[in-house]
C-alpha cells in the first residue's frame, strides 16, 4: 500500500513546550481519508495525538482542521488529493483551525469563538403567537431554500478561514450569519425585520463581510455562508429598506450603480456616492475621516490625482455588454437567488449535466 | 458538588428531548455529553421520522407495521403509545422550528420507507436527524436559564446509594481532566448504542455502549441484546450508510447477474421489505455467489429523477462522490449489509423507568421494547423523541416528589485511582486499539446476519479473553488535558461488557426471529421463544432471565413481505 507522510502540528499544553511539527508515516490507499490516516497514527504509533472526530462521514462536524493551509474536514479529504495540494515536499500538512485558540494538538476552543457567535444571533425560531393546531402551512420552496443553511454542521471551517474575522475578532462571522439566514428565510419566524435590523446596524454584522469567498471555499457542506450573508444584505436593503448606520446598504448600491453606468469601478466616485453624492452633508465628515487613508494611498502610489480625475474607461462595446447583464437581471420577476438544493450541483457540474441532456439520453 | 433535579447523560435526540421536557416541567436540569451535543450520532439518521399524521393513515396501521417489523417481539403497549403520540410529537417539533419538507400544498410532505404500509415518513431532505438535532439544540440554547449544558464531560460511572437508588454520576471534564461527582434526584441515560463493538459499522466512533454498560454495572437488566440490526445498504469499504430513503424514493437492488433479486424474497414489498429481510436476502445472494467480486450488491438510484435526487437525497450524492468515487445519479453504487443498530438495551417501562429507582433510559441505549427483533426504518428517531420526552416528564415528576440523595465523596478517589492506574500501565500487554480491532472483527464474523452455535461460542471465548487482556492493555497519552486515549480504554471496557451480553443472549435464543437468524435453528418458535431475554450482572457474570412479551391486539402471524 502507498505510504503518506502526515506532518502534524503538535501542541501539548501540559509540557510547557511551544507548538512543534511531528511527521508520521501511514500505510493506506490514497482514496482513504486524512482522518483515517490520523486514526492509524493514533492506533499504532502515538495515541496521544489529539483530534475531535466521530462520524467519519462528514455529518457530525467534529474533525475541522487545516490541511495544507486550508480549513476542511479531515474525514472528507482524500490522502492523494491532500498530497497533490501540498506545498511541502511530499508531506500532508495538518494544523488546527484558525481564528480560534488551540487547546491541544488539532483541538481548538470552538465555544470561545464559534458557539459564542452562534448564540449572538438569537438562534431559535421566534414565531408570532401560539402555534397553529396543525403544522404551519408554508411553501415547499421556502423549506427547500433554508435547507442549504440547515445543512451547516457547525464544523467551524468557515470561521477558521474568515479573513474579516482575522482583522475584526468581533465579526459575527460566516457560520452565525448563515444560521441567521435559516430564520430570516423561514416563513414561520415573525422577527425577520428585527433580526435584519440588528445584524445590519451591528458594526460587526452583515456589512463587515468583505466578500472574499474564503468561507465558500472552506465549507465542506456547500452551505456557501457568504451567499447567505449577501442574501441577508439584499433583504435588509431592498426588502426592508434598512438604512443602516454602517452605511453598508448605500455603499453597496453606490457600487452597483457605478458599475451599471460605467461598467467599471470608479474609486474616486465610490466614497462620495456611498454617502449620498458629492454635495451631501454626510460626505464632508466622512471625507475628512478618510483623509489619512487617502494620503497613504497617494504616497504609496495606489491612487494618483490624474487617475482620480480621469478614471479608467471601458471600451464602448464592453460597457454595452455590462449594461446588458444588468438589463437581463432587471427583467426577472423575482430576485434570482442561488441555492444548492434548488439549482443542484456546483456550476461546472450543472453545465456538464445540461450539456449531456442536450445530447440526449446515453446508452 | 453540582446538584440537579434531573441529570441527563447523552445529548443526542433522546437526551435533548428529555432535557427540554424536564425543564418545561419545572425541573432544574443538566445535560452531559462526551461530545458537543450537535456531534451526537442522531445526526446520521438521514431518511426521516414516521408518524401516522395524514387523515387517511391511522396509528393502528403504523403500530401493526411496527409489530410485524419487530417479528412480534416488540411490546405492543409501548408500540401503541409510540404510534399514538407520533403525530403530536411531529407537530411539536415542527412548531419548535424543524424545517420539514412540504408537499405542493405547503403541508408536511412524506416519503415511503421500508416495512410501512403507507408513506408516513416525514423528512428534511436526507438530513432529517441532523435537522432535528440542531433544532433541539436551538431549543436548549433558548432554555439557557433552566438547562445546564455540560459539553465534553465523560461519564465514568453511575452512582447508587445504600438504598439502591441511583443518585448521580461521576464524570471527567475532558478539557481539564478533572473528575467530579454530580448528584441528581433522577438520572436519564440517553447515550446511544454500541455499534463500535463491530467493525465495520455505520455507527460513529462515539457509539461505544457507555450507558448500556454503566447501567448494567450497577445492576440494571438488559433486554433483547441479541437483536442487532444489519442495515441493507452500507458501503463495503468503510461501512458508511446509504439511507433507506434511497429505496423509499424508488431505487432498486440488483445482483451481479443483473437480477432484481428481491422478487424472490419479498415479492410484494420488494426493496421496501423490513431491513432484516432485505439484509438476509442480500447476504444469501452474496454467499451463493451471485454478488459482485468484492462481496457486494448493486443499489441503482439512477431510476429516481435527477431533480428529486438533488433536492432530497443530496447527502448520499456527497457520500457516493466523496467516499466511493461514484456519481449515484449516473451509476449504481455497491453496497452490502452492515452493522447499524442495537434493538436491545437497558430494560425500561413505557415511562423510561428502569427497575433501579431514579434511573431512566431512553433512545438506542434503552429497550422499551418498541423495536423487538427488528426496527423499522424511521422509527428510531420517533423512539428517541417520544420516549425521551416521556422519560424527561416522568423524571421531573419523580424529582418533585423526592428529596436530594445523600452521597459520599469516597467513590471519587477510588475512581481517580482507577483512571490513574490505566494511564500508568506499563507496556507489557497489548494496545487498547488492538483489542478494539479484534473485538469488532470477531463480532462482525460470528454475531452478524447469520449465526450458529460454533461461531457464537468462538465469539464468547474471544470476548472473555479480550476482557482479561483489557485489564492490562496500555495507552500512550499520559496527560490530563483532552486525554482521549484514556477515554478509549474506558470505552473498550464498556464495549466488551455489551459484546458479552450480545453473544450470551445470541447463544441463548435457539430460534430465528427478526435480526437474529440461527442457521442451526432457522425457524421462529413462538411456543418456546415468544419472550424477552433479560440479562443482569451477577458478580462478574451475566445471568439470564426471561420476561413475557406484551400482546394487546395483534396475535403473532407468519411474516411475509
């Protein structure tokens, strides 16, 4: 059987030693999981290697770790795939998840970070009045829709790799906000507006997400937390017209409007437009506040006065193409929301399946 | 020393449901689990939960299916209660927030399941157990004031006072390694089954029979331990479960000759016969040489429309892709029967009471018995919730009429000394992990779908030898913080106690009924064996007793599907 080297980040708090790396070699078929590799280490080499694990089948959410620098479930990662992704010479690098304190080896303190944030979003259904005699009658689609966030197994991979949380430890974060969508998208919950207002007004709430996609990459269950955050934002801004004090909604609208008009972002316009346009009284204090940032950007050559006055332009046909995208979207009766349980597979596979259907049934 | 009215061990569906019921009845409650509650094995119940909630359906029909599924070993008073209370339980959960999938009109939707005469399985895609577990946890968080959550605490022993009452537990804080006594007026054991005594198994690594063994050790009788369910559709390599929901949605089984062989074994229910029937059919095909070379059968899900698969069987699309390299929407997946569930457990009445005052049990750990010789798919979630709630309610009532138990800290130092002695064992004997592997392999070889005297005697010999070797088996980890190694050694002891009772009961039942098929006694024998086998610990050895099966309105008949 092939051999794999697992390079495991060890931390044994009682020894007083700093964290260190330890290499273990395991004999397993390449399609077996990294978790099975670690379990083999524990069974025959060193039973003291700490990792939470239980179901082995990506359902319980216990074995969140970083493999080759990215958070995932050890049970869901094949050894040969992990080896292929490795940047280290022939070794699969396994570390505890990020953004959470390490307790021992690969075990992190989920309660101090992850669960504290989950508790922040009032994570239980808040219906109006006493329940009906039978079930709540709600559309089938609504229940299928929230299934994507119900599919979250609370493994913490998204929290581990969230870049916003790295700079703002108070960010409510991808897992808790996906959990919030599970209630805001649930027609039985009667506090949609209150929940959205709460999360929009919180400086560490929905507008603290920088749209970096790291949580979507990390999530082993296709929950796509960032998509859920974006849906919360659209509902807060468009459906409930919540004019949050973080200026999140206006900023997003300004961004979209600039793209619609010019096909490309004009950064010099973005800040004033986000606060209601150049002449709006809100703009002046905001511009003054932003002066240090602007000065730094100027001195480092990130922006130049010339570029600010004469922004990049797209060729006319490209501008038209962007406009057509907006028109197509505007023509839809309903807002188009991506949802795994409704649209099926990740894009690539949907296309493959569609292509196959066109070719007609095989065999 | 922490003190509560009701202390619950295990935080899967049974435990969490019990905690909510006891708290809502006014008790102070603590719920303790060796893992975070949402890591519990209830997660893995994919397909759904049964209830006769449709006006066209009836609880009697559900009960009769369950009685027949149990091969008439289930206690009919308990089955009646479960099936009568099922509709209300589903509605309660729906009101709490479970996102059950709907039908076209927006009412609760159902799917078909094995052994059932109507489509009465309510579901959330194929993550029903997960959805239920996470929603109950939401409800625990909501009750933060009345329910103390002891997450990642490992119970080492149940306590009994001189009057024979169960008075609490000793438990180890996994994070610090500290041992503590918890006192309670009532203790509910809800810590699941013992699938890890088998290898392979569909069960999670945490399913090590802790509660069954702990209760057995303080004198509670176990019932029907020989009844071990093999699930018909598990992956050959690692034992992972493919939900019965797949067959419920229309998937078929084929042998290597392309024959839909269930026609021979269950001409009317076909793939949706009871699990014991389907597993035996598959095993027969495999043993008679009509399986695939890797000893498997083909499960063909491609019959189910792709849209339906993506919407409602998504998890097994993932499992097929990630763990078998198979796209189940395009090609059959290879499966075989695998250890899945223990119908037996700690003997309780319909309130969840064991014969020990103050000790309750609910869920897979318990044997009420509603499953008898064979559990129907989607009845396990129902069992955990109905009897979890009943145990919680009754324990609360018991607690309100009971004074706080006396207790002594003396046990604590003995327990600490015992754990320290495991940690400091020298490396003269065998590794704990070796013993566990040998146990699992032996059980899967001799105490599986087909059993006979010789194999069972061999298994008993192995289990007893392993018990002896377990006394000196060693571990690596010498630390206190998150020492999972020492917990593994304690769990091995639990599994061996459970395995011993499974083998002893299997040797005792000299007939074939439900999941227990003896090739040397291939017929069901109601005259001699329409009774439960109870096992109590007498000193260090299991002592066999019998108790009658409760029959209310359904007399035993021949069982065909």
